[in-house]
């Protein structure tokens, strides 16, 4: 069973309607398409109506009938401007590092639906019992805006103490780490670029 977030994200691609449009353009009925793909007409109908999401091998069988690549089902319509809204209840809270009983921080992607994004934005929470993060490096730049609490950012051995409302921009290709300071949870908006 898919979560509402995963189901909503899959619906965004409109795979079923795209299959139906290809089928109608070729003037094929569901039974004819079933004969070409080896899938049942009932399954194809459910996929077209968005009641079922095809696996990649199933989608590839359908794509081959119409002579299109898998990318046909995942490319956004170019006429539409890119707008990616992420509702609070849709976000997944993930620990960093994964699987730790006391992670250094928890993060939620604020822009995951946007493909080909030039930056990534996260909501980060540094719990009271969190250890400092391990030094890491990535991309070319990072920006942090502290929403609450106190956060110490170490970039290449140089520390910056940030309080609520403070911000920092730095070269994220240099090893850097974070640690919460004080007796309260720290929260921040973190934006990274590649």
C-alpha cells in the first residue's frame, strides 16, 4: 500500500492518462493493447484510470508498443511553468545519519517534487539530545537560516555561532558540520546548491 505522499507524487506524472492518450492516438482498444503487451484489459483500465500504478517493467512493455521511451511518461510538459508546492503534511522527516537512535539532525525536503532543481531546500531540526554531525562536504554552496535555538556551524575548522534569525552562507565543498547548543531544540532552513 502506497502512502498518500507517494500516491500523490505518482499521480502528478499522469502516467495513466498518458497511456490512454497514446492508445487513442493509435486507435487501439484496451483488448488490442492487452494483446500486444500480454497484460489484462482490466489491469490496463485500472492503470489508465489511475487506480493502479504500473511497475517499470510493465510500463516498459506498454512504451514499447507505442515506440516511446520511459522518459515519455516522466517528462514534464514544457509549456507549463515549474511550480512545486509541498504541503507540511506531505513531508517526510528523515534522520541524518539514517538508522541512528540519536541522529545529529532530522530533515524534511521542502522542494522534492521539483525535477532538475538548481538548489535543494530543507527544514532541519536539531533535537536536544543530538550529537554534532559528522563533517561532510557536497556541491558548491550552502545557506542556513536559523528559525529557533542556537546552532554552531563549523566550516573547515572555523566556527560560527548562529542564534534565532541569524544566517550563514558558505562554500559547502569544504568539510563542514553542525551542532546544537543550549537547552532547546534548534530549527533551520538549509539551502544547498550543486
